[in-house]
C-alpha cells in the first residue's frame, strides 16, 4: 500500500475542512504545528542560532487569525522560530520560503472553497509541496502528542517586512524585460482573497490600465460568487468596460481563469496550450496534464509534435511528473499551471503573465491563439459520499466505468475518481458529441448512485 493511501489527515493539497470541525480546530492546529516543527527541526538544517525557521502566510478568511495563532503556538513549543507574512498568495509563501532560506513554509487557506472552510498547506525549503513521506512523518508525530521545549528554547515570532512588495517584484520579473502591458485594459477578479494587494500592483506597474473586482475582503466574502469558480460577473465587467482581457484568481491565488474581450472564458487546459504552443517545446521537453485534461488539448499537442503525459489530479502530482521527465510546463483545467522555469509551484499571477507574453508577442487575442483547438464536451458530476468507498465498492464502480468506456470507444473518455479534499466521487465523461456525453454521464451517475445506496 502506498504512503498516500495511509495518511489520515493530508489529502492531495494539504489538510482541509470545515472550521470548528476536526481537524480544523485550534487544538488540532496547535498539535499540528508542534508535530511539523519537530519534523522540520529533525530533517532540515537549522541556522546559526540552532533553530529551524518556518514562514506562515494566509488568505483572507476570518478563521485564519485563529489558526495562525494555534500553529504559531505549536511551532514555538517545538523550538521553531516563525516569520509571519500575513495575507499573501500561496505561491508568494512558496517564493519567500525559498528566498528567505526558511526550513519550511505554511499557508493557511482552503483555496477556492467557501469561507466556512479552511486548511493548511506546507512547502519545503525549496518552495515545493511536501512529499507524501514527510506528510506521513508529521502525522506520526501527531500520534505522539505534544509537550514543549524548555523555556529558553521556545521559538520566537516576528513579522516579515514588505512581504507583498517582495512578491510583487518577483511576479514582475517573470515577464519579459523588453515587453510591457501599456495600452492593455485588464479587469482583475481577486476573489476577495489573497491576491487583492499583489495582483493590481503587478499589472499596473507593468503598464496596464487595471479595473479591479473582488479586492475588498471582509473575512467572510472570499470566493463568494467571484473568483475562478464564478467567472460570469467578470465576463460581464470585461464586456461593459470594453477591456482587452479579464483575469480571475481563486482565494489563495494559485489558479486562474482568463476571459477574452468578447466574453469567452478560457480554462487552465486552454491557457496551458497557449503557453506551450508558443514556446520552443522541443527544447523544453513536453507538457504534463492530468487525468482531467480535455482530450482535444492532448490531440492538439500531438498535432504540434509536443510530447504529452497525464498525471493524477492535483498540482503536486503534475510537479512530480515534471521532475520525473525533466520538463518545465504542466497544469490542470482548474487553472493550476506550473512553469518551472519561472517558479517552483503553480502561480495564478505568474501564469497569467506567461499567457499575456504570448498575446503581446503574437499580437493576437486568446481566441486567435486557440483557433485550431475546440474543446470536446466534458461533463463532470460530483456524487456526494457519506463515507469513503470500500474495496468492494471501488471494484464495482470501476466495472461500471469500464463498461461505459468500452461502449463509447476511443473517441470518448470516462474517468471516475474520489476527491482528495472533499467527500465526493467525481464522475467525468467527454468526447466529440454532446448528446452522447450527456446520455453516458446520466446513465453512469444513476448506476453508481444506486450501487452506493444499495451497499
């Protein structure tokens, strides 16, 4: 059994849940901070003071203050010094963790989830997501319980000076030096989340005229009818403002959606194709997508002779496949795009700048860049689960999915998987004809639903 199968708390993107319910409680977070502090102190080289150092950032959720204090207490009890970055996009925490020579970084965020949820993500000293084995090590330390180092060894905490400014300058550095955004009219939707300070500054300082939405967080409005999951308000604003482009981020700023001047919405699959098709990919290897990447995108890469492979769903698995193949570019339809020649992790702002680079250098719109690729109809249905599927249910669900796949043939794809962050079974069907896709997803959802109810 793999390590990822036996972790209790960590999912595909850290630990996440409803605030006030296990494990998103102050008590658990204090114990988590202590356990993580012990692991980071043991496996990372401490500084001259003999202490490990951890950076903590967060998004704009009201519960972030509470969880930050709890994590800070646990880390200090383990003898770890803490730097507090305040509200900052997840990739900004990854960047500062690396450049400030921290032993690890922690982000308090539930990404695109509603404000009632929160969670924790970890980064290594290099600014990468933690490996499964390190996450398991942290969980094993959780079992041991919590005490404290002696008084003189307790960790100290202080604020990072100008975390937002440092990260803003980094984002700008990923855009070509000989290019700017002057003359472009851009609408940003910051989802009342962690990008609300950084993103407007980046695009304005690169010369664009910027109209901002979702930049007034109050602790409870993060992702509320805005951000990457709700692009319609941004689309309307792009059209009413006669803007050239709209860019939408999620609550923690690691994913994006873009909207063309005519109101067309483009997802991560399409944006990944725009970047990859413009680059000299033979010199950079191929592209990593996921099991959810639209089949039309895969066929588009084949037409360009660009190697393409799929990873499991989750940006950490895209990253692992990139490292395995020594490639630099990968992403997901959700809008997580990784450009390893620019950053160590998915970054909504940096990824949008890579797309804008293509538009400026080609003097084209997004629609023109994607004129040769039409996405296949893809329908995703989320079936809510009371409990995780048992081994027998997994086998029976797979049998149902295989039967539909065999009936549809190779021009269609069927994918069934359990979510790593929510109690959901995700059922997807895609292919060239929408009517066939609709019939297949309905049949499959009803069959699987009946099977789960029966067992």
